C-alpha cells in the first residue's frame, strides 16, 4: 500500500522540488520508504516524466521493493499503490514464458505483466490497486484502477501537463492547478454527502473510474473501461435448472478463496471484528481453514454505544487471539478536528473510519481485513426491500391524472410535517413519478427543492454533469431484477463513492492497509448473477452469505438486530460542537462558498435541526464542506 504521484510535462520541464513536495504530501500513506525519479524523453517530442512514491511495506520488505521501479529489459517505470493478491500465480505464468524476476514484490509482477500482455494485463489481477507505467518504447503513460474502485486515482490535464496522484490534495500541492469549485461536484455533494466519480469538488480534477484505465500519449488522453460488475457476455441471472445448493457451494468456494488470498503479506494481518455478520464471516472462513486470526474490536466504555458482547461472543466461538481497544466518547470527540483535516474530499461520513483506524494502528495493526461491502453484495440494507416498493409506487403514480397528482402533491407539501422523509416523499410526488430512480431518492441528503434554496444558481449544464454518473449506472442495470439493481447501484454509488473512499483516506491517514475480501470482484459478479429473490429471506438476513458459512456463525450473531457503528452526533451538535458549528456556518457567506451557497438558507438548515425538523447529517455535511473549502480552496 502506498501513495503515488506523477507529472508528465510536454514541451516543459518537471521541477524536482515540486515532485519532491508532492511526494512528501503522501507521507502518511507510506511511512516506510520513498522515492522519485525524472525521465527525459526526446522522441517523438520533448517530454519529461516525474514519478513519486511513498511506500507502506507489506510485500517484500527489502529494498528490492523500492519505487519508482524500473524494468531494465524494457526501460519501463512503475509506481503502484495497493496489492495484487494473486501475484504469485501471475508470476508463475510469466515464468513459464521465460520471464525472470529479481524481487518478491507484486509491483514487479505488474511491471513484467504489462511488458508481456500490454494493457490487457489488468484482466489477470485480483486485488486493489492504482498504478501508472511509463512505457519507454511507446512513449506513453498507462494508468489503471482496480475493478471495484477500492484504491483511488485522481488526475488533471492542462495544455502542458498531465498530473495524477492518489489524493486530490497532492494535485493541489503541485501548484500546477488553481483550485476552483466545480458546480457539478457541489451538486453531487449536496445530493449525497459525497462526490460521485468521476466528479470531484474542484474544476479540472477527475477520478479515474473503477475498472478503468487511461492512456496519455502525445498530449491526448483516452479512457477504457476494462471491467464492470455486469458482463454482457454472461447471463444476468442463473440459467434455468441451476440448483440453489450448487450456487451456494460456488459462492462458498469463491468466498474462501478471496479471504485466504487476501492474507498474502509479509507482516501480520488482523481482522476488524464488530460482531456483525460480515466481519464474523471473515473470522469463520479463516477458522474453517485452520487459521486462528488476531481480531480487533473497538469497545466503548459507555454501554449504550458498545457492541462488546457480540464481538466477544464471536471471538470466543472461534477462539481468536482477541484484542479490545477500549475508548470513551470523549476520546472520539477529540479526533474530530484531525479527522476533518485528513479528509481528501469532503464527506458526511468517514469520522468513524478515522477513529477505528487510529486506534487499530496504535495497537500495532498494519494490515486488517474488513467486512465492508457485505451489505451491498449480499443485500443487507433495508433499501433492498424499500426501494422496489418505492419504484412500484412511482410506476402507479405516473398513471394518476396530472391534475390529481398536482393537487395531492401540493396538499402533501403543505399539510405534512417538515421531516426529511416527508421532503423526499414530496420530491417524489412533485416529480410526477418521473424521479430519476427511487434508489437515489433513498440515499439523497438534500432534495432538489432544498438544493435550489441552498444554491444561488443551478445551471442546466452543471445539473446534467452531476446526473451523468447516476444515469450511466441506471443504464447499465436497467435490465436487472429489482433486488439486483439495488445491489448494483449500492456497489457503484454509495459503496464506491462513500464507503471505499472514506475507508482509503481515513485508514491511510494512519498508514493502515484495510482489505475488503467480501468485494473481491469475481465474488461480487458471481453473486450478482444469481436471482435477487435468493438474497432476501424473511427470517435470515443475508442468506447467501450465512449459508456459505454452513452454520458456522453463532445464531445470536446471525439474528441480532442490524446496528451500525453508532455515535451521538446529534447530541454533540446540540452541545459541545454547537459553538463551532454555528461559527463555521456563519462564515459561509464570507468564504469560498459565499458566491455559491446562500448564507440564510444554510442558517435555516441549522435552525431546522435545532427544531427537530431535520437530522444531524444535513448541518453536519455543510459544516464539513465549509471546513474543507476553507482549508483547500
């Protein structure tokens, strides 16, 4: 796991000082080693290429794993962030073709695989990665991101420069781009509390899509999506005659393979254990393989927020080497300011991950397995039931006469209490049944009407760009059954743009590598091909996952009420955080957001919260946005 940066200067030079400064900005991602190199090319035109890396040593801890890494045979250079878990299998295949190696690192395997297979090499990798290769023979840059988008990669292009990095903040450190707010990104953030790829909050900076690669050559950039959760060459649902037991066995086998594969490491690997189904499943799979893992749980001193009894029950059941990290709510409160400073992009979530990662790293964990993604892949959210019902209502609503729809919608907006749920229902009613999709309504932070009140201006072209990722994902998934469509949208929207981004930036702020076996891309696609009806069961949550464990999980864990990592944010906003929140929201009109967000409207969001008309997430999201913009724009 690392942080990477690169600068390609066409008809210009790469400043060693700028490259070093950009690389240093990634030090938290890679505290173990660092390196930079500047290449000079004159054919077919003068080009300088600067590559930088900060390394968190996980595989091949020797100097042979140092980056940027050169392949002496081809003259190609690579910088790499992440892990390719099946690198030994890929290496063996390359060795059968006569390829030789000097290190035991997965980075060298990527470098050699590119020489042998070209850009098609990415199809052979299972892991989480973002890497860039300077192709010395073709005089071009090849940049790729893993299929599920676990590792981030951002870039911008100007007349003379192409710059990429693991973090948006590193791009800003180069000084080659002046930070200006992107209106489409702002719309995305207000809609969902996060930025939806490829949009960021800054004009000119884009995220490379999950399962995509780009090629820079002679100043031109081309994009290719090499993988998606849906493959048109495969059936979208299990073909007739497929027996459920056979499918369950296949899922169980792929799950076992994914978990054990992600143990590859030259340092100890722990497991984050919350006591829920997803993290407990990881422990169960390792136990089934005869592995007694080290498990780590965050335990609050305050019993109303602690899940200690559940994590302890799983640890006892599987006889793990269990460690409890005991903290108080005041400990958590103390992390808010540094957590806000660690955000690469603003997010209404993420504080939890920062907190857990900080204490896990302090306890000696360098690599940890997480159950992230289990709800999205195995249909664990309530949205898998509610969104299809909302879509059925929307379909019926379209057939109600227009005059009746308008009358009911206006009456509802006027008479219904001002709550977040009622605002969403009003948005659905006022859309005449043509809201983009009920899934996005279920995940929505501010409704379109609220956005119109908050923003001084909404240009049609910005709205089109903000909606583009949503429409693209809908287009890809429109043929799926309702449950599988929600699974696809959860994976490509909320999980990708909130959970995975927050997990990366907040864990890497402490030099901690978090691995997510439940979203191995082969496993995720395999589950998506099964009928959605198999994934919901009235009595058992996530039946495909629990059945794959063959009854290993304790019954009280499988059937316990679903509960997230809850925190008393609402209490904090009304008490200890209130002065800071009010001061920050009061500065909106004077800071970078002043030209785009209405100060009175932002104040009204706060007043609505104090009066119990809206949840804490709305004012909190504006607070985070203001703090981030003050720091970076």
